[in-house]
């Protein structure tokens, strides 16, 4: 058994805070749009979309 490590680096004209917001905070909105055949919706099962909420 071996370990495989992969590192990739990209540059983007988008500021880091917008990338974070889109990839982490708004993921529940973008995933159903990006993969409509695989994901129909993401719902919060506990919490109010704040810290400690469970999706």
C-alpha cells in the first residue's frame, strides 16, 4: 500500500473571500444547480444556517 499526494495551484481573478463564500457558505445553493441529476436539494436538518448548523 502506498501514499499518493497531489498538489495543484491555480490563479484566479476572483478575490479569496468570494471563492470561500461560493465554495463553503453558499454550497447548499450551488450544488443542486451544478449537478441537477445527482442532487435535487440540500436542507438544513439542525440549526438556522449559522455556526453549528448541520446540512
